[in-house]
C-alpha cells in the first residue's frame, strides 16, 4: 500500500448509515473489470481498505466507497464498497451516497430537475436517477442489478434457536433473510446489540450449511449479510441487516430490500409495478419497486428500483505518516463486537 498524496473523502450518510466517498488520492487498483478490482482487494492487497475502515481513522458503524475510473464505456464512474470485513460488490445506501457526492461536488455535472448517473460496480451496471434542485440531490432512484432467489424456506440448524427458516436471495450481494420472531427479538433500537450478535452467529452457521455462487460474476460466492425482517401494520417491511464484525445497518438496506423484493416476487406477493416500503431499525425509509422481470442464467429474476436520499455532512482529508504505528489500523471488541478477531490485521 503506497501512495504519495493525501486522501480526500466526502462524508455522506443515507438515512443515518455512513457511506464515506473517496474522491481523490487512492492508489490504483489492478483489474480489467470492477469484479477483478474487488477480487484484487479481497485476495491480494487489502491495505487501503484496512487503512480507511479501521481505527484510528474510522469506526465500526460506517462504510467507505472507493471511486475508480469505470471499466466499461457506458458508465460515468465506478465504485467498490469497502467495509470492516472486506470489499463488497454493491450496496444500495452506499450507492445513494456515491451519487449524492458525485453530483453535489461537481464530479458529475448536475442537470436539474433530473440527472442520470451510470455506475460501474462489481455486481453490474447501476443506473441512478437523481431528482435535483438548487444544487442538491433531493432523492436518488437506483435501477439495481437483477435480483433472484436461491432458496425459499431453507432450514438452517442452530444450537440456540433450533431449526430456522431462511430465504436466500441475491440483490447485489447474497442475503439470508430471516423473519425476526424466529430469534425471539423485535426490530427495535433497544435490541440492536442482540440483533447484531444473532445475525453474526447465524452468518457463521450459514457458511457451514449453505453454499452460493453467482452464476455470472466470479468472487460473489458468500452470503454477505443476514437481514432480519418484520412486517409493519401499515404494510411496510421492517429491515435490520447485520454486518461484520457485529453491528446493524442504520439504513433500510437497498440491496437487502432488492433481495426481499425477489422473495416476494417469487412467492407471488409482488408483481411488476408494485412497490413496498422498507423501514429501518431507526425509522428511515426506502421505496423498493419491481420495474420488470428477467432471468439470470435461466433463473427468474426481478428488476428492482430503490429510492432514498443521502446527505453530505462534511469533508475529510487523511494522510499516513511514515512513522505511524498503525498503518493497517486496528479494531477492538469493546465497540466492534464479539467477532472482531475475524478481521484481518486487527489487534485485540
């Protein structure tokens, strides 16, 4: 990990979920495609990821989005989601943060009342439509990659809760979607710590019992997140995505909402043109709409559109001194949770 410039980042959140955006100063990432670049970070050199996502320069409740030149001619920009455990192929809240940063900082020219931004991601091309006024993004709608189901009502054996039914679906990354009452909890801020620990425990069990591999994109071969699901009296879907090493998503989760839309579509509960609201643990909302149907390697799939909003709340500049004792960063279980030891390069 070598570079001779400072790192400039826009500080952005989407419905409370922090998704910083690296605007300048990052090292070049090798790879002919965005998936190649993500796999290089995960398999060859993740020094930059650790630098920007670990203490003392970062905290657990955030992601960092690495802007890179697109690898395809039909995209305006490319990005890779960097989180505490690894680089991920796609995230709805982070995509909204990226579009907001690109437009409000002038990296992509803003056209009012509507600007279309095409993003190259390891999961595929994302087309974002931003509603703009007065130099601000008032909302961002993401036409996500096709979402499809791997398994409905898959039984997972757990020592703590007994057999649990899990829906496994892809919405940009793979999700295990669990009705929250099966673990004896509710999606409520009071239960955030318990939900985080339950989700990470389930993720470890799933890794031993359920295998996935995207049929078209190498390197997308794990269930990235467990998302707990509840249903509200007004018809909204309550979501709580759990992330390594042990925290909960503050946003309603765009890729998780896409995966859940695929589940509802597969069950016949959603048809093209239908929309569902996704509501987070702290009450933020996305709209998830089924705008079409397609197939992925012969599998029925739905085309999701996720709408939400992001806010830039500041700017940040990072640099690394030659004598900095923590160039790879660190994480401690007091704030990062009980699974912190699984993070590469951490110290306890």
